[in-house]
C-alpha cells in the first residue's frame, strides 16, 4: 500500500524530539533517482520525507519520477523553504504537502529549534494555497509542551481549509532518538480526547477517521497496546537515504535489502523479508505512526475502504457527537493502565544555541548512538 522514501538525513530544523539533523548524510551518498526508478508503480501512497526533503536539489526530478507511481505522492516538510515547494505544487496541484508545526509562535519555534519558524510555515502554507495546492495541511506531534495548543492548531487548519495530521512522540532509529516520552501521559492523553471530539464534529468523512487515528494515539501516549496489529513489511516499507529498505522506521533490525544491489522484487519476496514479517507480527513496540496506523485501518482487499472496527467506532461516535452526547472514552481507553516507565528527561530546545552551533559532522555516525533499550519509553 504505502512506501516512505527518506531522501536525506540533512535537515534545516533542530527538533528536540528528532536528532536526524545531528547525523546528516552526505549528498553524494543519498539514494539517487536512478535507484528510485527501480520502485514499481501502483502504490496508494508514496511519502517523500527526511530529514528535510526540500534540501535535495534533485527533488523536482524525484517528484517527476515517483508521482506516476502512486495514487498520492506526499512531501513531508518543515515548510521553511517555500521557494522549493511552490513550483512543485504549481506543476502537480494534487501533490500532498504536510508541513510540520508544533504549536503557535514560540511553542513551535522552541520545540523545533526554528527561529521565526512559525511565521515562515504560515507564509509557506498561504503561498501553496495561492499556488493551487489541493491537498495541503499541517502535521503535529503531540507532546507535553504543545498539548494545550493542539485543538487550536486543528481549528486553524479548518479556517484555512486544509488538513491536520497528528502523531505522538516515538523513539526510533530514523529519529536517532531513544529517550522520547511524555512527562505526564494522562494529561496529554486527555487533551487528545478534546481533539477526537472536535474532529468528529467535522463534516469531512476523512476527518472522522482521523479522529479514530487519534484514539490510537491516546493509547500510544498511555503506553498501551495498538488498536490493530502492525503490518510493517507487508503493507508499508521505508527506503532510507542509503537505499536500504526497511520494514519500518523504528527497528533497525528489520532491514530487508538494498535497492542498489537488489531489485524491488528480490527484496520484497526474499527470505529476509519473510523473516522480518514474522518479527513484525510479534513486535512489542506498539507504535502508532501514520504509516503503520493508516495501513492497519484499511481493508486488506479493498484498500480504499476501512476495516469494520474503525468504521463501527466512527459511526457510533459521530452519532454521539451529533446528538451532543459525550464520547465514552473509558470504553476504549483504560486510564488505569498507564505505563509511565522511567522518568523522562526534559527535551532540550536548540533555539538559543543556533548562533553558536558547531558545524555538523561531515559523515553520519549512522546508528552508533542508538540505544535499542529505550525503545518503549
Ligand atoms: S510496531 Fe514494531 S514493526 Fe510496527 S512500526 Fe513499530 S517497531 Fe515497526
């Protein structure tokens, strides 16, 4: 169904919850258009992500190459480089662009280490709207520092007529982070309830199902089991900047092959991929990121349709909200089953040291700093 291509680990943001920017790839080592030409057509979604994908000078060439291979091509961006996005949206108005934003003003700028970032993102979104973009939106990661602003951000997207995607803090090798976690899980999860309720008031069917995605996020925040099993390596996969193909972006042990050395078919149908799918079926991580959640919600045979469980939940709770009845969250989420884990150290904003920052290392240390022991915090 879905493929994510991590085009680069270079990034112009300095997020506290993702340290990709500390481990930039060298441009000449990054996956090339010739290698990406080996990706077959017929995907539901292909997501171009990073790092910051707009830092790739050959992004227009990559978009030309991959746009015909998916029903929907997405660019996940920090939105700081509008000049590189506008021509792409003018050429392909149906391209999906999600701009990462973590709150209003200083909240965003501090979490993401982006001086003036909030204002730039709003300006970028407005320019993309003016350029004729048909599938634009913001994407926000739930965390202690912004949980009071999430509903406000959602309302902002409604005013602008764009989409609102959410995620929660995760650890993973792709983020070079193993100490992400909530300081106050219950408080942040309760804020998620407000967003779920607000989304079910919408007239957009897509937004109702996004409410269900946020129900899954509440469980993730509380450290509980996924709403539905993960299908990494079967329904979605990741290509990293070195052309390595992984079942997911969290576990570095789920490497299925390399697209320079092998064909897509060899990777997908190889013994390694089969072995990793068995590991996925028993995976204890309980991630709930959009890639793993969206695919899990979709019908295995009719990918445009949802599975029965999310459909039933959406119908029941849309009706409740329409009648002014409170959603009985306690039926779906056990607030007595909170996995607090060890005390989480506060994440550091990199905003202040921007001027004094040392040059980034020339070569990535790859996964050297990654500590798998902290996965589940
Ligand atoms: S639940 Fe396991 S297999 Fe699925 S995305 Fe998370 S780490 Fe990967």
